[in-house]
C-alpha cells in the first residue's frame, strides 16, 4: 500500500503542478456560474412565474432564491462529471509520454496501478468541486438563501457521489485513449453533451416522452435530481409557507426535475441514492477489471 500511496501522491502533485490543467478545471465552474446567471437567469425566472396561479404574488427575493438554487444545482451537477474528465487526463498523458510503460514493469499490480489513478483523480476533482460548491453557496447567499444546514450537508454528499461517478466513468473512457488529440475530442464532447443528457441545461420534463424514458435509464440523471432536491428544498418549503398550494409546488418539482419518473412511477430520493451508489461500485469494478485483463493480454 505504500507504493499505491506514493503513486496517488505523485498523480495529485502532477495535476496541481500542471497550471494549465488545474486552472482549466477550476475556471470551468466559475465560467458556468457567470454564464448561467447572465443568460439563463431570466429564462428560469419566466419558467417559474408561468407556473404560478393567477393572482399569487411572491417576493422578488423568493423568486431570486428559486432561480439561484436552480442555477447552482445545474452547475454542480455538470461540473462534478466534466471536471473529473479534466482531472483524469494525466492517465492519458502518461500513455502518450510512455511513462505508463515504466509503471507497468514495476512490481505494482495493474489493478492497484489503475486504482491509484482513480483515487488521485477523485481527490483532485473533489477539491475543485468543493471550491466550486463554495462559490455557488456564496452566490446563493447573495441572491437569496433558504438552505438549511441539513440541505448543505446533503448537497455535499450529492457532490461526493457525483464525483465518484464522474471519476469512474472518465477512468473507463480514458482507458481507451492514448493521445492529446483524443483527450481534446473527448473533453469537448463531454463538456458539450453531458449537461443535456443529465437534465442540467434543460429540464428533462421539457423533452418528449420517448427521450424522457431513454434518459431515465442514465444514472447521471438521478445525480442531477439529487442536487436539485437539496439545493431547492428550502426555497420550495418557503414558497409553500407563503401560501403557494401544494399541487403547484408538486408541479414545480416536476418541471424542475426534483421529481423524476421511471415509466410513470415516481423515483424516491432514497432510490436515487441506491441507483447512483450501485452504478459507482459497478463502474469502479469494471475499470479495475479492464486494467487487470489488459495487463494479462499483454
């Protein structure tokens, strides 16, 4: 285990030492926060007000809190996965430079070598995502804070699970990459596409029935819903306390993807945790197994 610990430290140090890779990963959530607040804020606001009953007036602070909560949930749901791909590029760089060959002829088992990459990427990604979460919470405090201590704690748990998921997914995909060009291509595709298929850029409820059913099979969808639930729970509770009918709150939860349905059956929050947890365990197992079999084949 000393060797594995040394490899983990080596990978983490190399990631933070590479200023280009580090700042690219760190600045992505900050850019998303600015872009979302600038361009999507009014879209979210119009969507909320359109679903309120006629004659019901809410304070600007409450609406701002609702918009802010959705913005940060979208940013965090995307960043936990896209940043993981950036953090995991070191594994591909080692292949491109030939460093991986030196590591593979060492006494370290292939499964432990692959696990060291995973843990190092997990640590690097988690550091960046926690910084992003802090920025998002500061933004929420400025526009309208309605989160409880429990909400913040559960939001951090959601971030941890999504980082575990993103790291495992990126580790499997990056196993097949071996050049800088492939890194750039995959990074671009993931950055552009993941936010749509997980429901972060556009609510899943706005898609057609067929696409909603397809997306309901994707575990990242439930990770996004968990983040939405815990970032928006406080403000939705405050809306209900100010007189918004329960059926309107439920409609908003459907529109915002706080409520998800699998072929018409509502998926409870506990089930979302189970789905995401089982997926993470399965992906990690697949990743380690792939690297073990690859070494034997060689």
